[in-house]
C-alpha cells in the first residue's frame, strides 16, 4: 500500500536532490527527479535491504546504470539511513565520499560503481547469475535511462539476460524522453522500447505514469510474480518532475539550481 | 641434451584453471565464443555449470564478471587479447578497475605469434592498455610452468589481474627445482657484466638464446625475466642498471607502453642508463606462421642478438 509517508519520502528525495546539486554547484537534477519515485519505491518499499548490514550477501541488489543520477540514489540512501542526510551537501566536493557518479568503495549501500552509460545492466546480469549459481534468492534491480538504450552494451546484456532466463533480474527504464541533445526519439530513437525488450526475451510491464507511486506498486508486484524470464518495467516519467521550471527541459539534465532557483523549487515541493 | 618441450601458455591456462576450479567452488570462467581457442573448454567440460559463454560480446562479458565479483565469485574472463583489452577497455577500466573488483582477465592470442590470422588479431598494445589502469596487476608468463603458477597467484590475490597468454607453443624454460613465482618479483636467469637483457613472455626464451650467441661473440649478458609488468620489480632492474650500465628490453608487444616503457620509466626515475627497447616498432603485424614472423620482426634469439650487437657497437 502506498502510504502518505512514502509519498513524503519521494518529496524528501526530490528536495535533497536539489539541495545536494545546489551545494555541489553541478550535477544532474533532471534525471534524478524523474527517477525520484522509483528510488523511493525501491529503497522504502521493494528491496530487501538493511542499512545496518549493507554487505549482507543475501540482500537485494541495485545497479544505477544511469549513474549520473547519483543525487537521487544518494538521497534515497541517506534518508534510508545509510549515512547522514547532512552529508548530501558534500556531493562532488573534494574529499567527499559522494563522488559525482556512484563509487561502491566510497559509500555503503552503493552496490556498484557506475557512470559510464551502458555498463550497469551487464553488471546486474552478473549479480543475478551469481545468485543463480549460489542458489540465493536475492533479486537484482537495474535502473537505465532511455537515452542510455542507445548504448550497444545494453542490448548485449539484454540478450544475455533473456537467453539465460534471469527471472531474478528487473530492469527499470526511466523513460523521461529527454537526453542532453534533445528528445530521445529525435536524436536516435530507442522506440519501441517495449517491443525491443520483448524480442530480447523479457516480460514487459508498462507504467503510464512512472512518477505516480500508486502505479509503480502494481508494476513491481507483478514483476515479483513473473517466472522464467527477466522483466523490464518501462516507466514513462517527466524529467525534472516536481519543479515547474525544470519539468521536461533537457537544459536541466546537468545543471545545478542557483540560490533563487533552489528556494523556489523547495517552496514548490512544500 | 634433452629435447626441448614446447607448450602454448593458453594450454597451460586451461589446465591450471581447471585444477583451481576443483579446489575453489567460487571460481567461474567466462568466454566470448572462444572457449576452444582460449582452452577454457577443459574447464567447461568438467564444470559446465560454472562456465558462462557470453557469446560474441566482450564488453558484456567484462560487466558480468564485475557483477559476479561483487557477489563473491572469482571470475576468470577469457578471450583473445585484442578483444578482451581493446574492445572492452573501458568496461575493464570503469567496471573492474575503478571499483578494484576481484576479476581476472586471462587473454590468449596476444602478440605477433597469433600468426596466420594477421594484424587484426595480433594485439601488441594490451600491456600498455592494462598497465595504465590504476590498481591493475599485469602478468606475462614466459612458459607453461610460469603460467600455471601465475594463474594460481592471481586467484590468491584480491583484486583485478590481467594475464597475457599466447597461442604459439613456447619452450618450457622454468625447470629449475628452486623456481618460485612471486607476483612483482623478477627472476634473474643468467648473470652477465656487459649488458642486461630484460625480457617478458616468450621473449624470455629468445633472450636466453640471444645471450648464448652474445657469449660466443665475447659479450657477457644478464637475462632477467620480468613476468610481472605491474607492479614492476624496480630493485632487480636498478641493480642491473648499476651493474652493466646498458639495458635491452625484449617483448612481443609494441615498444610503446609495454615492458620497454616500464623499464625505461624505472631507470629514468632511479638510475638513468641507456635503454634499448626491442619489440614491435610502432607497426602492425601481418599474416604468416608464428616462427617466421618472429624471425621477420627480429624477435627470435638470433634477431635479438644481432640487434643487441648492432646497438652496442653504436
């Protein structure tokens, strides 16, 4: 059940994305905000994890293949109790464990270093294979961007996951439809995303509004029930979601808010 | 004199990894459609459930290896050196090197001696690529015995390791009873006073041959086997620099970025003496039988000896 508390958590993640990138004077708020509800659902509802035991071999795994949205991941981890929320203000600062892109040996709770697009899904396949080989029941989740689907390695990994029937793997596509240079469909179209994954041997679940926790819940519940194939959940989202002047703007892909913009954004989020 | 036994180091790898696989259940072997050629088919036959053929997708293979390593498996990923280190360079750098994951990359068909397949498959740049990655250990075994020891040492070490292996059968030279492989420790095979030949991989046996020829020409040459290019044994190299004041490096690899560069960097830092780098002279290889190619490119014993004598005459 989606509680008000979970909705509030998603809003807190959004606020902290803005606070962190503002403090860093750089970073990627747009794609972090589009995935904020996905982060909230995964870290506060879906995954079997324990901040007190971050290296538990039986924990569920998460790979942020779209690693530039580290502010979203870090905010979720901090709010979940992996490290103090206050530390988010050190994002991208020299000496901070909160590197511009996630570094697993710097931050507890980060299951894999990422940042170079296209590589995370292969790693997630390796984690899922390891579970199969060891007879473990943990599940592996991997968040990819829609622009990231232009990387060939994604499809190498998708072919492998389908071929090996990795039904302990869930791929989530943050389909905000924007990449740095414009609309994904204009730059080099990955559409139809659903048909592609289907052809690669996946169960496909589509979420009409991936910024609506009420819609994410049944999608993840369905994914958990599917056996014999990997699952992809394609979430149609809005880049910059929750901040009026950032919504659906490619320009906010990799730009931090200034003092005024931060104040306005935080006021809007309430 | 007993007959020289020749074994390709890829054969040694196949045997070594299978033997290790019997001892350690967490070992997983990955291939990219080349298990027969990399000789991991031996492992696959005995442990089919622990062999993952990723198909012709090297980048994905490296990523899967990284994921397996995060979950406590010890992956040995194999392909030809060209594709393992060239095609998947960035995956190795970012998904293995940066998080310092316990992935072993054992690449066969390195260097000119791939032979008939020609330049596209003859990787003479892999040592340069791999040694530039922070925290990556780089090992180039010289023969069967050293390969088996290196594979075991790589398993015992926690962290990423690159092992460079060959297709061509090479003489078994490390038959001394007191032979011991220590990662990062060079081995002096012959002591000399006029020139030091520092070699790696199959060039170690060429260097031993060359030293014999040099001796016949009144030149006393040391021969040092540097099986670990990174971390390199600075001590043994500086000791040779101090003693002979002249160093020749020999490798089946480009003279840019490989053993020659690593040795030149070391003496440049600590005790500068002239270093003459023998290897592939900033050129691509070509098709032909491996032994003929070694002769043509001056990497056989005689070619190396002639090259050293010409250099010493200045």
